[in-house]
C-alpha cells in the first residue's frame, strides 16, 4: 500500500510496511508538473506486468517493484479495487500503479494539482 502526501510542489508516494521490502523502494517523489493524469481503469491491471527488475510478483496476490513494459513502471498492488494509475512525464517512471487507502480521494488530489 502507498500513502500520498503533498509537500511544496511535489507529491510524495510513500510505500508502507513490508511493501518497502517487496517493492525495494521506500518512497517516490514526483513534481506536480510531471503528473499527466491519475485514473482507475482495469485495462492497466493486466496479468503480465512486464519484466520485473527489481521487485516481487506472485500472480493473483501481489505485484511490487519496477516492471518494464512500454517503459519503466512502478507497481505496488495487492487489491486491484483500491489501485490507481498515475501517468507521468519527464520522470524516471512512466507510470505508477499503486494501491491506496481511498482511491477517490487520491484521484481527486492528483488530478486537481
């Protein structure tokens, strides 16, 4: 799971608990200007997430870490119902596919920067 904080002109995506170990990341800082849009669409939650490097994947249970599929993407998802997709520009990652506590609130926060 990931928490999203706003600090100055950045969004801080902080990975929570054991997910830090599985994802091999503790936080990702993204300037507000790098966010194209945030959304929840099931087509992004495919079975094959890409080539995993580094990270953890147990199909049907967890995807956490960096995956290469049409660019470098970061995943941290166990429950697809609470997952959001954050599309980025001019950043190390092309997309963040993350599970959050309250998807509607996070989508509103990210899309009204």
